[in-house]
C-alpha cells in the first residue's frame, strides 16, 4: 500500500515512532490479484466502498449481495452490478469526477480483511448489455442491472486479524448447528420410541 504512504504520512510515522516505512520514488505498477485474493473476493457477500465527492468529501457505503456478486474479471480488475436502490447515486456521480476508490472486504468468521485501492468507472447497463451479463452474480439477482462498476485494482493489503470480532450470518449459524439439530431430533425420536417424553 505504498500508494498511501505520502510525505505527510511518513512525517507522522517518524514523529510517533522515530522511523518511517521505506518507499520507492517510482509510482507503483498495478499489483495483480493472486489465487488467495481472487477466492476471498469472490466469496464475499458484502464490502465497504469509499469514494471521493467532487467537493472533496470522502463517502463510505456498504454494498451487499449474494455470495459471488463481486466478480473478478482479470488479475487487475473486479466488477459488480448496481441496481435501483435509494436513487441517490452518490458513488456513481462521485466516480464520474474522481475515479479513485477504496474497498474494505471483511471475513468476520475467519477474522480476515483485505483493503484494495483502485480506479473505478461506472457504465450504463443499457449501453453495455454484454458487460452487465459478465457481472451479474451466479443465479441472478431478481432485479434489473442499471449500472456496472468496473474497478482497476492498483494495490491491496491483508490486515492484521487483531480485534476483528467473529460474526456469523443466519445461514452460517444454521449450517454450523445443523448436525446438532439433527442429533437432538434423533435422540428425541429414540426417547419417544421407548415410551418417554422428549
């Protein structure tokens, strides 16, 4: 994430810790996604998405969908479909003026997180039906794709798991407790067969 290690950041590091991370003067080339990153990204059901408004304010929102709604389109590119929501279009409008974005992807059960930086474009799905088809999640969504977000990844970074509280979805809890529920049902059936009351 050398992209964000600006002179002001390095000054702050030296002020508080007496040292700064080493950086290279050249602009970094785009860092390709590896197998681990691709698997992680395509198994997410949500992420946090930061853009910059044209008047300079950071804007952060939560994006969600079925697992796999974020599509890896290549070693340097990801995309996702956008549907009709509150119709504010703050992210889409901001990207039309400033294409720099940041994504924060969480895996709460496994206490993992990945930060990504990139340049984004928003395409009208009516003008790019073939692209809309590429980013539609497996099994569909049930709604019409209105826009397509394409992000060219500049860099990414895996973060420390410290202080990530494990959290689980209802589906994950159901899958984990299914064997226990089955065991309870089996035991209740045996008790009933013996003439007892479960």
